[in-house]
């Protein structure tokens, strides 16, 4: 007898009268599936046809120790699903109804127990709820939260702005305000007596309402809500007209901003009270709030006197006396940081004693030891690596050991230093968690694409982390919107691993392939995923900046790739520069190998990248496309909702993305090589290479336009108006302008003005 037969015998689904909201959600999931009725009762006995949903502590079912979940079911429909935490209830209800229905009932008559892969499976930098992707067109938030819970997430972020952008003011020519649209600070939702009136009440009210709506959705599906904030963030300058002596650190990037931005000085008791008051106000509105993650020293935020502030150590007058040593300054800065974390934790604990504060360590490379020693007792760390200091990545590409410029937390971070385990154990002794990143899209890899399938590579990373003692998983970016990416195999497989880490991976992949493709074609789907993964592993990275958020920031699908980027008139450049993360004197405007004062990559690396892509990548992505295309032709598939059609469009989009990456590498290699040689034969060869590249990118742009009209939402797009972080639904028109400019300038002489930065800086802004 199967589980499904026993489920049909359930007449009543019973939950405790005081059960959390998710219990009703889970109960109705069962009732709607099998036609039973929901009853609220504190009875504890098992009865024929009665199935109990219980959370440990409600006394309806005795919950076994050291077990997250137990499912018991008899042939007469009696039984229970008992969970140690409410966040597991909806997850395992869906797992029971969708995955276990064909299992032999005998395995469950005495109770089958499950232990989750991770204590925390948290959405970090949730792209579509709390960050820039919250303006994604056709977004279904209820379905998104439901799917988070279904895929085994335990915690989620909720502090997204209601507005498309923050209301931080820009100076003409800068794009600094865009950095305030994500990781919204506490003062974007509530005010204290200190900063009352600093932001419009209607703005705060709208943002708070969005926070509350997200919190309600999280509660409905049993997720523990939290916040990710850049703190302490700068405040409008007119605050310091009121309180000039509360000025703290200058935190802006002087190359990207045209006016200084300052935080309040955290060393002053009045400012500490200000943060405590805001934290308590938010806890009053969302008492279930379980954590706050603090990112800093970037995007208009920073702690006083830390070494990584863009303008160097600086701050208010209360923390550092003049003529202190570097060691003294680092110790004082660290003590101030730890005190701030404690202020937030103490304020939140008045409502939720289990509240935790999580921080990243990269920005504290000058104060690393002091901050590390202060972690513990509910102060956690999230990271790509505990053994590194600062932003260095102590790992390399899994196929190319000479490539260390990889996306941290992604499938390219495929090694794990044994010293990481020692650090994890040291934190655990202090009651601190180590939250390790996992990127499975949409953030930091293949942006702005959605739904790229590489399930085995994702599973390999999460298994590696768990096998080395990681208990807290931080999924960068969250998941893709399920209504737009209906076949998200990465998240589906990772969800089943979180629910049942003893699963057999290939069997689970086959389960999803059969479910979506049918018995006749599921093997072709598996083969296409395999080839896509091989192509992904063959990609050597031009630069990590362009494989993540920089792809959109620098408008790489809108700006023309031409031999002399400065040859385009200001009027003709405006369509992409108006929304580009740049300033008029940013070197990236004319040199794709640079960003401000950073050297992103070299001509030598790009030459090697081109060779590797040509020899190792194209055969696999082309084979994946061929497999999917063949099934579509054989089965005469025309429905965009079909799995093969969907995956074909996404693989073609991935190939377009790869083509642009190669063409960027070609531009860097050819233009720089042309300028550094006087050999006319070599120069002609580089000009020919650039012409071939431009023609390839023109064809690539046309392919993108065709994919745009395919009926598959293959990339992140907003209908709220284009922003520097998200392409708008005007992209097809931008591609036409791009093609026109590439045709016009294809024969230009390759050139990069070596004095561009200084020349532009000396020009008057018009």
C-alpha cells in the first residue's frame, strides 16, 4: 500500500487551537488535496481518519528528541506530521503530498524521521523581495514565499523598499543614489525622536507597509523573517544642520560620488539610543523578526575609523584622540562596531530573546582579530570563507587553477580548506553561527539571466559545505520567481536535499525530469542539463565583475562594442550612459578592462579566455541546445510552457551571454594589443579580429531580440522604468541602437585615451 492510498483515508486534519499561522496553511494544503476538513483541537489521541499537524510543544504529539520532523501514517488515515520548528511544517507537508505519495506505507507506520541538511536555510540578499529585483515585472510575491518554504528555506528577508529607488539625492553626473535602493537601512521604515522628519512620512509609511506585507507572507508559510541592512548608512546632510556635532564617518566612494556622505557618530549615546529606538519600533511591528544582517563600508555605509573606508580612517570626535597608533585606532573602531551590534541585539531581545545579529567580515580586514574575538552569544558571521581576510578569495576555478577571480559562494568555489572547519568549531563554542554563501542564481552569477539549469553543480557545493560542518546556509539572491521560472531545477533539487539529505541525487533529478518531461523524453532533459553544466564549468571568467551585477551596471547588452568607445557622440551615448553605473570620468566608459582606478582584467588573461571558450565551452552549450531542439522537433512542441521549449530559450540566452563575455574578452585583448604594438601586420590582425567580434555581437543582439519575443521570461526585467541595476522592457529598442552604432563604427581605429580620466574630470558638466 502506498502513502497516497492512506492519504485518501484522512477525513480530518487537526491542528492545535494555538498553533502558528503556518499550521492552518499546511492543513488547508492537505484538505484541498484530498477533500478533508480542518479542525482545531487540543486532543492528543490518534483516531481513524484523523491526521495531526503538530509543532513541538503543543502536546498533541510527543516529538522525538534530536529529530526535525517525524511523519507517521496508518492505512486507516490516522497519523501525524510533527516538526520541531514551525518553519518545517509547510515544507514537509508539500514533500509528503508531492514526493512521498508513491512510497511504501510500511516505512511510515512506526514513524519516519527526517533531519534537515541545515539548521538555517536562509535567503540572503533576496533579490526579488528585498533588493533591486523587487520591481521585476509580473512578480507573484505570495507564490514566491510559498516556494521558499516548499524548497526548505527556514529564514527570509523582508525589508524591501516600496519605491523603485531610494530617495537619496544625486548630484548631476553621479549615480550614487542607486546604491541606496538595496539593503535598505532601518531609517527607511521608521523614525526615532532624533531623526523625525528627515524622510517624508508617506515614504516611510509605504516602506513599512511593504515590510509588514512581506512579514505576513513569511508567517503564512512558517518562514522566520529578518532584515539585511547597510548600516550605519549615511543620512541627508540637513540632519547635520540640526546636530553638527553628531557627524560621524565619511563613507562615500570619492570617485563615484560628487558630494561627501556622512553617517551619524555611533560613539555618541544619543545616536545609540536612536538605533535602539528604531530597532524596537520595527520589532513592535514584526515581533517574529528573527535576525538582522549588517553589511557595511560600501554603498553609503561604514563604521568610524575602519581601515576600509574609501577615504581612509575617519569619523566623529568621540572615539579617537589625536596621535593614536594604528593598533589603538583599530581596537577603538572594533569596540565601537561590536557595541553597535550589541545595541541592536539588546533592543530586539526585549521582544524576541532569540534574535541574532549577523555580519560580514570582509570590510573589517583592518580590525579582523578584534571583531572575530567579539563574535558569539548570538552575534554570527556570514561569509564565502572564514580563513581569508578582506576580499581575497583563497580558492580557484575548478577547471582553471590559474583563475582565482571567481564568484564567491558560487559553483566555481568548489574547494574547502580544512582550516574553515576549525573556525566553524571555534564559533560554535561561543554560540555563534557561521553562515556560508551558496549562489544558485539569480544574484552574482549569470546576471541578468533567470533559470539557468546547473543542478548537480549546485548540489555538489551544498553537500561539500555540509560535509565540512557548515550548519547555516545563506542562499545568495534567494530563488527565481516561480511563475516566471516554472522549472527551477537548481532550487527544486537543493530543496529536496535540505529536506532529506540522505536522498540519492540522480534519483531525485530523474524524479523531476520525469515529472516535467514525461517518461519518453526525461533522459534527453537530463542530458541537456549535463551538457549545460559542462559548458558552465568550461567558462573561465573574464572578470567576476561582469559575471554578476556588473553585467547590468555597465550596460553590456546595451552599449556598443566598438574599437573606440570614446568615438560615439555624447548624444548617441546617452541612451545607455544615463542608466550606467558610472561617472563622466570613469575609465570604464572607454576601457572595458578597468573600472574607476581598478584593473579588472588583462589582455593576456582575455587571450587565454578566448582560447578556452573556443576549445572547451561551445561544443557543450551547442550540444545542449541541439538536444532540446531535437526533442521539440520530434514531439512537435510549440507551447512556451513546455519544459523543453522553456529550457531551450534559457540555454540560448545563456549562449548569448557567453558570446558577449567572449566578445568583451576579445575587445580587451585586441584593443590593448593594438595600442601596444607598432607592427603593422599585427595591428591589421587585431583590427580584423575586432571586426569579426563586432559582427558576432551584432548577430548576438539580433538573437536576443528573437528570444525576447519567445514567450519565456529568461532575464530580469522591470516594467517600472529602467534603472542602473535592472534592464527595462525597452531593451529591444536599445539593442537596435546598439546594432546601429556598431555598424557605424566598425571600421574605427582602436583607441583608448590614456588621459581620459583627467581630461573628463577637467571638463564642465553640461
